[in-house]
C-alpha cells in the first residue's frame, strides 16, 4: 500500500482521499517510511518535522470527516527549498551566516500552499544562497542524485529535486535565478517550472539577484506542476514586482493540445549538448510533431552572450543583497572591537567560498571605474537577449532546447572549477535575463540511465501554451 | 596570458565587500576571478550601442498603493532575533576606532 501511495499524483491522491480509500495520516506515514529509507542515502533535507506534518494530517482527516471541503493541496506532502522563509522551520539558505535563524514571517508562497492545505514536511538543501549548479556549495551537506549516489542532483534547488525524484515529497518548491529549478529537475528526471518574472511573489524568498529570481514548483508530472503553479501564482501587494493581472489557468489547458503550434528547435543550444541529449531532444520534438505541432529549426546566436551577462548581473545584485548580512539585526555575529571589525569577522566566517567569490565579482563589477564596462554592458546584453527572443517569437510560438548540456555529473567533478560549473546553466540563463517562462520536462535517459530533461521556452506570460507543450511532450514520450 | 586582476585588486575588492582573505584565498580568487572575467569579456566582442541597458524584465515603474496604516512586525520579535540588543535598540560594538 505504501509504495502505491507514493505513485499517486495530486489528482489521484485527492480522488483516494475523497473516496476514503486512504487517510491523510496514512499518506504522511507512507512518506515518512520512504524518508526513513531514502534520506540517509540522499541527504535532501536540512530540517524535517514529520510530527507536525502528522498533526496537520490528523486535523485534515477530522475536517474531511465533518464534511468540510479542503484546499487544492490537501494532503500533499511538500518540501520547501531552505531559502523560503518559514516561521515553523529554521531558514538558513544553507549558509552558516543564518544557522538556526527562524524568520518572523512566512514567504507568500508558503502561506499560499498552507491556505490550500499543503503539508510541509521540511526544508531542503541548496547551494549556499542558491549560488551553484550542484548543491555542493551547501555549508551543511552534499545531496546525492537518486539515480546515482556518486553524482550531484544539480542545483541550486538540488534538495527539492532529489526529494521529489526519490519520492520523499510529492511537491517541491525551488527558486530559479539562472536555472536553479530547471537544471536540477532535468538531472533528477522530474518537471521544473520557472514562471514569467513577476508571476509568483518573491516576498519571503531570501534575495539572491532580485531582477532574476523567481519561485516555482518541482514535481513528478506536468499536471502536478500546473496545479501547484496555479496555487502560488498571482499578485501580492507585498512584492512590488509581482504582476498585477489575473494568472493563467493551466490545469484546464493541458489537454488542449499543440495542433498548429509552431515550435522552434534552438540549434545552437542543441549543438553544445551531449549526443544522448541531442537524441532525446529530437524524440521530444517528434512527440510534439506527432501531436500536430509544426517543428522548425532556429539559431539564436545572441544567447551565447547570456552566460557572460549573467555572471555580471547576478553577482552585482547579490553583492548588494547580501550586504544585509552584517551581524547587526539577525543571524551570525562574530566578535570584533569595532563595528567594522565585527562585520568583517562575521561575513568572513559566515559565508562560504562560492558566495564570497560572487560577492567580490559583483563588488568589482559595480566599483568605480568598472560600472559602465561591466554592469551597463551586461544590461545592454539583457536587451540584446530580450530582442533576440522577441524576433524568434515572430516566427515560432515556443522554443525547444536542452535543459542542461550534460546529464548529472560526478560529485567533485566541477567543484574545483567555477567557470566549468557556471557553464552548466548555459541553456537556462537566457530566460532569467529576459524574464520569460520556461519549463523542463523529462525526456528519457542516457546510456548510463541518468535522466535527461528538455526545456520549453515561451514569450512573457505564455504559461498556458508552455504547459500544453510540456504535457504533449510528456504524453508523447510516455 | 596576463591575469585580468591581481592580488592587490582582490584585496581591495575584499575590503569593499567587508571580507578578510588569507594569502592562499587571495591567490585562489586572483586566479578564479581572472578566469571568470575572461568569460565575461565575450560581452565586449560586439557593438551593443543599439541596445539600451535593461535593468529589469518588467516595464512597470512607481507602483503605488493606498497610504493605509498596516500592522508591521512587533519590535520585540525583531529585537529578539538580534545577536545583541538593549532596550529598543540593536547593540553593536563601538563604531569609531578603539580609544
């Protein structure tokens, strides 16, 4: 029975709960058993509170037995990336500088999931402050890829991805600044969705690069991603950058199909991917064609500049955002004779090497004499990328690319070389620069059995079409 | 190839960022930051003058809301998170140099 429970998507879970074939407590018990088996090997979580999850489940069963209608996430076990503020759990961003810190409020997405009766099991591991592509930059632990324990789960939302992929949670939330939802989703064989910038409130997300960050779901299926996205999208007065318009309905649109939809394969991003990923992408394109989509090839050479611009813009914003960790108001404080010495000692001890590297890179890019050469040039590249996408979307409706040029790499393989690590995100970064929605959907495995993801991109606010495309790929490859 | 930045640059940046680096870290960051800056150099290979600087994906500016009083965080809660506080204030070491 327990194993069967873990196979259910959200819709199936709800049918069974409604039919009283299973209780919410039994669902939580099944996930607890799975966590007891998997977590010692995978290491996806930084904190877990299954007792609290069970109490919530008990309360939900009582409410159901009284005839109450529960929310859209009722009984769904959720894993939250540990850069989302929670009053019920410490929130560390996998950094020593926030060890043990308990925020005074919940992130808006956390409240929205709770309003829909989602049940949070715990907080998941990440690269410190979401800076990385492998989750190896966590100050606390290394998370393993469930498909090969010697390999990384990707990052920075590697804990949420590994938790969902190993069925320790049904839904994970992550954040995506340069691919941090999509790349780990691809490397662990699940679905990862980055909404249009502004669709989801960033209130209570520990800021990394504010003009790029966006929260989104990691799930086993496109349908589950659509449901979770519907629950968390929508205007929030507490985030001035959240879009003031109605969010698209995704779940109902899934089965509308892709007949007549024009999909462009981005050849210059396909060329840099490994042969097995290229083959998987062609299978995904074929699945779309079988469903009636019109497939063409397109080269968007401007995207090659994206990586360079990203590694100016993201560190620049990070150096500013992380200035707040100064030992004064919350988090770590190291002693010092003066306030400046205290701040230096605190930041030196509290931040890990990659975070320091990015703070320094951003500080340099913003410093006197370099601002125009680096930051303003990078902002011009953002415009270039934006207009290149706009031009592409004059001839196609969606774009198809690999999510990552490679499948999961070995632990330690790229951690010594930051430039090599940065290249992991070459296919995902452009959508963050432009603010467009993007989604990674599983597309088989390489000869070693490691999962492959393909990425669908669409113009701003095109989530409905994006999900129709992703659903067609999922169905076609099933 | 000459490095994009040297150890003196790294030390200066670290000072601006309120970080203290060991000699070994200075060497390591000199190397990795130089290599990252080489990657970033790609940006300068084309003429970008036709593309205005874009600092944000959204075109909205100056969103306003009603000037209504709202409940903020409790002072006690906020001060309770601080490493050190006294009465209604955050407490820090002396701001000017030692006497």
